[in-house]
C-alpha cells in the first residue's frame, strides 16, 4: 500500500504551488487587461490574448514546479525497501550537491516548448466553455 502513495507529498507540493501561480498569473493578466465593469460585465478576451496568457501561465507553472517534479519522479523510482531519498527537501539537496542547481532544470526546454501551446489551447477551451455556459 505504501507504494501507491510513494511521492504523494512532492506531487501535492507541486500541484499546490504550481496551481496557485498557474491560475493566479492567468487571472491577474486577464483582470488587468480586461477589467470588470461597474455592472459586473467584462469584454471577452481575444483568442490571441488567451493563447498568450495561457501559455505564460503554463510557463510560470513549470518554471516553479519543475525542480519539485524532477525530485518527485526520482522518489517514485526509488526503492521502497532501500530508500535513497527521504523527502522532497532531501532530494533537492542531493541533486544540488551532486550535480548543481542547473540539474534541477534538466529537460526543462522541451517541457516549456510543449506547455506553451498546450496551456494556451487549454485556456481558449476554458474561455469558450465559459462563454457558452454564460450565454445559455
């Protein structure tokens, strides 16, 4: 049963930290450029704006969460019987001490290239769904 939850703590940390900034960046930019009027309405953002801010939100998420995700993956691959990594903090220290800070971002570029269009498209879908539900 322990194996099912192996890496749960770092996964939770990644999602909480990353999610807060993910939605926070998107909503902050949207509110800044498309403020809510006195009557509670707001202009609809263009698809290009939503793609750009959604991509930026995704990039922010992965920039903050990537080191946590890297250690989480190492924890999940670690043996339950002979654990080398005791916690997220221990894993971060091991990586930095043995390979340097740059090692925390090994593989980051492909993740960033993937996340920009994927998160932009996700928020376009979200905004379209919200518009359709609002118009019903």
